[in-house]
C-alpha cells in the first residue's frame, strides 16, 4: 500500500493525487486497510445501538438505556 501511495502521488490524474495526499495525512487508515479486516462487525454494532436509542426515546434514566444496549 505504501508503494501505491508513493506512485499515486506522482500521477498525472488529479483525483488520484488528492487521494494519496489524504492517505498520507491520515496514516492510521493504512493500518486498517493493510491487514484486510472489515469493519462490518463494528457497523452492525453501531446500527444496533442506534436502533436501541430510538426505541428508548423517553426513558428517564441513562442506566435503562445502557441496560438495554447490554442486553441486545
């Protein structure tokens, strides 16, 4: 991936050069991409939490929300 970023930064295509600059500014993105792991599980968990928050609209205590998220 580092080799691609190096070559992309010297490209004549403006969008690819812009992408390589963004990747260089945020090197933590490369650590996510290189192992080939997906963030699918995290997205599922995030959606479940958001759905729980919508369900608990009107709860008077945060502890009840936390308990529901823990159960789900």
